[in-house]
C-alpha cells in the first residue's frame, strides 16, 4: 500500500498541510505501507527553494519521515509531455486558442443566466496545432466514486468542462500531473484536503481515458478558526516551524492536529504509537475542524509535564542556543528542567526560567517589585540573609525550614516571605518551588539576590 503527501512549494508548511501530511502518514503506518513525499513544483513562477526547504524542515521536525522521495515534478516534464501527446493523438485532447477576453465574456454571460461558468468547447473541432491543450471531457454519463470520508459522490459530466492540461508554453497543469504521478508511483490512497474534491471527477475521467486503475480517494475537512472563519494568520495559520520557535513540542502539535477532524471516543492525549494503532479514515469527521490556540497551549503544557526528560533537554537545547544561554557552568540542566516543567506552558517560557540559574540580572520586574518589596518586607529579607549566611547544608529541605522559621519569628504567613523571596531569586516572580529553585541557584547567588532585594527596599525608605 502506498499513500502520498504532495505539497506545492509556494510557501511554508502550514497547519492545514501538516494535518494532511499527518493523516496520510498515519494511514500508511496503519496499513504497514509506504509514505511518499512528492513536491508539486510545476508552478515555476511561485515555487521557490526556500519553500521546499521549509516543507522538508517542517516534516523533519514533526517526525513525519517518508519512505520514498522527495520526488519533484519538474524532473518529470518529459513524461507529462508524452502523456499529453498521447491524449492529442487519440483525439482525447485538443488545442485551444480562445483568448482570455473571450473566456471572460463567456463566463460573464453564463453567470448572468444563473448557469455554471464553464468552457463551451469552442475549439473542439478546429484541429488547431497550438495554444493551450484541453482534455476532451465526456459529454454524457456520470462520474461516481466512493470517498472514504465524504461517502458516495455523483457528478454528471455535463457539469464539467474541458479542463486545460497544458499551458500554451507546453508546461503541464496540476490536474494532469497529479494523475500521471499517482499512477506511475502506484499510489493506492489519495488523501488530501476537501478543497480538491471538485478536481476529483475531472481527474477520474483522465484516469479512465488513459485506461488506468483508480486510487481510493479520501478528502479531509478544512480547518476553520475558532470564530468559524477560514483559517488565517490571525488564528494561528502560520508556518509549522513558527510553532517550534514559539516553544511547542512536535508531538504536542501532532496530537493537536490529529484531533482536528478525527476522534477516538473522548480521549484527548495520544502517543504517536496510539495514533497509528487507533487511526481510521472512516472516523474522520465530515465537518470542518476548529482551531483553538488555547487548547493547543494546554496540550503542550501537558506534554512538557510528562515528556521524557532527555527529550525535553534535546528540544530545549535549540531554544537555549537561540537565546545564547550557556548552561555548561552551573546546576545540572536536568534538575533545572524538572524544577520548571510543571509551570512552563512552552519551551520559550522554560528558557526564560532557565536563565535565572545561569545568568545574573541587575534589576527586578518593576511592577512585581513595587508590590512585593515594601518596607514591611525588610525584616523578613534581613532574617533570611542572616540565616542563609550561616547555613552549611544548602539543600531544599533546610532552605524550606528556614523560611518557615522566619515566618514564625516574624508572625507572618508563608506567602509574606515566600513571594518576595521568589521575586528576589528570579527577578520576575516566575519560579517554581522556592526551596528547590534556591538550592539550584546556589548559596552565593541566592544571598547576592536577597541583598539586591534589600537594597531595593532601603532605597524606597531613603
């Protein structure tokens, strides 16, 4: 069994494309078949190497490895040319020289009558030898096919026109190349977005005219924004790699994408192995999926909490390099990640948290400092400094004990000491358990930061 993902390199790999790639990949794995990657780059004006690289990078980051490819359509022009000539020789295609002005006038007239805008076959019997090449679509009968997602689809050939299969410069068009490629590459399942469903009857007629067996079709529902509008950048329809840059784990994004249009009971969290085991095309929803950034963020945090620690180290490494955070000198990064993972929604957040363990800072978040560092806090900070200066066993247990002692001696609740201490340690107030954080920050840095907090308070008094 073979299935394929065939993106056009006219932009980055976006959420819709990634979801299609995932479903195709899952189906191939489910069937113990082959997953093929094909780059449909016949649009020479819009296709770029940067877009090809973005697609390949996105696939690699998501872990959607392919068994064959990437194949490039621009390497196969001779094959397409031969098929186009065969169709012309067999009178199944013809040249057309209708001007854009004539075609627009025809379109306007038909639409004014409330009819479907389509080509009228004006050049069918002119025996021309130049122009665009049109496929001679059957005039009678119906195209009927069973879609694994949409069910049976029945289209009368009268609704279809003679589609262009080659431009006037001889380059082939999408509907021709996709049929030739899927036949030559022995694709059994064509799984793609339902924006292609109108092309399918035309492509089936091409298959039939060439005497080729049909693949099985499955058209996936589109993805809408949370407001029900077509997915756009404001909804999060950005490059897949932008999600890496924003601190998402690839498996969290995959888990989110698989639930955009597919479900297995009420289960929300799936490992990749579970996706492969449970995925069925017949369970793909017919209705569009709705993209929810908050749901993705929640899912990412769940993965950060439970991910294998070495995997987190590997994924975080890219972000640390991007932010020029050197973790070679200081506490064990594994211990730091474990201290931060419960509170980090993204790896970007975690990277910001990591900084306080390896880098000093010279100022506190002003809004937090004005709230936490008040004159009444001064004796608490002074007591912490005095006791921690004498502490020899710099462990989270002993650090915690001292905070409790100070609270009892000062007659305040734990928060009155804990919150200023947390701000002093982190500079921002965003930190996990203060005793664990202080142990990892180290005695020297902890005391330096408490003294910095004390200086802030005394300056208020002055």
